[in-house]
């Protein structure tokens, strides 16, 4: 056993942990350009540790090594794989503060949020998969009709897919990779993991959790930007690409995979709606929507990015939402925008919406250059603006008043995205009926967006949100390859359907068609007599 990353291009010269650049350290160290990597913290612009990219020229060799390692890893019993990977739970929990601090510095999210979203659910994740995997990978025997298929038995196996490329974004840089790494490795795959160039230090930390517990080459950390990502997808020997990120990149990856006839799993963007019906519980709805919109400064694929409020409750609910947004403490409750590029998109969407007549109820764009975008609530009279159509990925909560639930559902489903939708109402049975009409991979009733943290609940989307499935047994369908094995103990010299093709065989075939429903009762009786006459002839060579 060797550490997963000991042989990888690692960070140059500095500690991978946030301690190296903690807020309490003295003056920011001088740094050299480490393009394409982010080099400064969104929190305070202080220097982050330098990260070195994996040389493009090394990539094919790393994939080749992973392929060899995968064959041996798949031979390890499922139980032993589970015992090995189960060890990372304790490592995650023991390093909770280090993980939260690193994510805090590298992404700019509050420490509490980092601990709650990037540490604790991962312990549940490891528990779920290590205890469920043996049963989930267990083969199944299928029933075969003894008359049609005498002496035969069939078994369905779930084998590892092979060698995977895992490419991930920056917004949840620990939790998102682990959601695939844990089940993929348990299923016997080898993984080449490329974290985002915005959060390479969190990526290195994730890989380090597996250090010393996996054979060499089973998990390989690949650092770099889009060029390395696309070279990884194109590398000879990748059997599956698991991608979480933007629609534009996802589309490119889907095309590249289609060319090579390899599958890909795509978890892409969102434009989640929260629908507040007239009978919603005002306090819970306002608090839930505000959390759903502003956690991680809205940099969440499942952030509330549209709120449709029934006109019957708008006058009571909107002031509560505004008050809850106003009460958020900058830097304590709210995250920074992680990159200037993202901040520019958020500014543009807000400016477009204001130009389209939107009324800002609280917040507004910060001064140029600042990443501390305040929670912003805006009331719109038109949906004809990027703020209601494109993914904003920022702390803006657009409110649109609707004329009843049908109006809300039509508008929700009109989006090209279909990740998650929340329904806020006290009529639970009715909400379940409405849920069936929503074009969303996840629907939550009186809550929003947190279910990605539940390892047994499938996380998936529709439309431009992609078709990948993370979490739950359903995710294993992507991470494994089905193999059917048939065993034949029939001692006969030949099967009924083998050569030679004769008139007797033709009689048998058509008689069987009639017997199975191709004729009325009279036709079936006559077919039965024909079959009884023909079968012995066939068995004696006719
Ligand atoms: P991105 O598409 O810019 O980058 C994602 C990853 O793809 C990065 O590692 C990047 O280096 C890599 N990449 C870029 N170009 C590539 C190429 N041509 N080939 C291969 N890899 C390439 O996305 P981002 O800005 O890092 O992440 C934000 C997006 O992720 C948002 O749209 C968000 O909604 C989405 N997201 C979706 C989910 C989900 O579960 N559906 C979860 C989190 C984030």
C-alpha cells in the first residue's frame, strides 16, 4: 500500500493545510505565478500555497498505471475494500477543523458552513456505502423457464466500470468528489481525480484522506485546469467520465465521450425554484428560502434562484424574507463570492434585472473589486431577464408573484434547468400530487436543497442540469458494468433452435406463437396438438 498521492505532483514547498496561510500568520508570503491556479484567498486576498499542475505529458502514463492497478483492486474482496475505505471516516472527523479551515480560506465560506456541508455529511457517506456495498454489488440469479430453457441458470453480476476520470467544481470541493470517490473505489474502480483549479488544495486534501490505504495507482490526483481536464477525458483507457460542473463544460465532455463511445455522468447547473403556496407557514418558509438562496453565497447548484410566491400570501411573506435576509451578518452568516469571474456574472445578472424594472428590496452590488456581495432580494415584474433564465450562482433572491399553483408550476417547468424545486405548503398530500408535475430531479416539501447530504437519496437532474446520479444505489448503475453469465447444464446433443432448420422446426415455431396468444381458443388447441406431434420428431433430428 502506498499513499494515493505520494507519487503525484504535489504542492510545491508549502503545507497543503490552511495553516500555512491562516489568517493569524504574518505578512502574506511572496508567491510566484502558478497559473492556472487561484493563488489568493477570496476572504482577504492573502496568498495561498502554491500548487503545481500535473504535466500533460505525464497523463497517459498515469492512466496506464491506473488501469493496471484497477485489475488488482477489483480482485480484492468487496469486504476488504470496505474495510480499507471505512478508515477514511475517522480521518475526516479527526481532521474536521483542518478541512473546514482550508475550505474557508480557499473558497471563502464561513467555517460553520464548511464544517456542516463539507465534513459531517462525509462521515454519513462513508458509513452508508461501506455498510451497503456488499449487498448492493451482490449478483442476482434470474429465473429461467425450464421448458423453454432446460438446464440453464443465469446470474447478473455488477463489475467495476474500470478506470474513471472524476472532474469536479470548486463550490463544494470536499463533499462533491467524495460522493463519487467512495462508491467508485468500493465498486473496484480506479479513479483519476481532477479537482477544480480554483480549489486544488482542497482536492489534494481529499486525496490525502486515502493515503496509505489504497494500492498504488488506484487513486491518482491530477492537478490542472480545463486543458488537463480535457486531456484526461481524451486519454486512452478511460472507461467513464464523472463530471460535476457547468453546462458549457458538461456539453463539451458529453461530445468528447460520445466520439469515443464511453459513458459520462453529468451533474450540471441549476436555476432552482421555490414555490410558496398561499397556505405556507410564513416563518419557516421565509427562513428556509433565505437559507436556500444565500448559503455559500448562492454558489450552489441547488440554490434558490427563483421564488414564485402566490399572490394570496405575498404581502405577508415578502417582508419576512426581506427581514431574514437583512438579519444575515456579513462574513459570519454569508460566504464570499469565490472568484472575480463569478462575481462579474452576478453583478451583470443583477444589473440586467434592475434595467428590466426589478426593485431591490435589500442588498445590491458591492463596490467594484469586492467579493463580499451582500444578500440581495429583488422583486421582479418580468421573467424576461438573465436573472430568471440563466444560472446566477450568487447571493440574489429574485421574487416573482404568481397567480396560483398552476402558474407557478408552468413557470418553474419553463426553465431549461431541472435540478431541484421546493414546495412550501401545509397541504402535504396535495404537495405530493404537485411534485409529480415538476420537471426536477429532486423535489422537497417545506425544505430546500440539502438532500445532497443524504447518501441514500438519489441526487439527479433533468434538462440542462444533466443526467448524472449521485448518491444511493442508483449511482452504482453508472459506476458499475453489468455482466450476465449463463450456465447450461442441459445434456442434450443440441438445442431446439440450433441447426438444422427444417419444416418440423417451422411447425413448432408457429405453433408456439399461436399457443402464446397468437390465436383464439380453437387455434390454440389445434396448435397444441401440432406441437405435441412435432416435438418428438425434432428431438430425433427432424
Ligand atoms: P466548470 O465547468 O468551469 O469546471 C468544472 C471542472 O471542469 C473543473 O475541474 C475544470 O477545470 C474542468 N474543466 C473545464 N474545462 C474542461 C474541459 N474542456 N474538459 C474537461 N474538464 C474541464 O464549473 P465550475 O465553475 O467549477 O463549477 C460551477 C458549476 O458547477 C455550476 O454550474 C454549478 O451549478 C455546477 N455544479 C453542479 C452540481 C450538481 O450536483 N448538479 C454540484 C455543484 C456544482
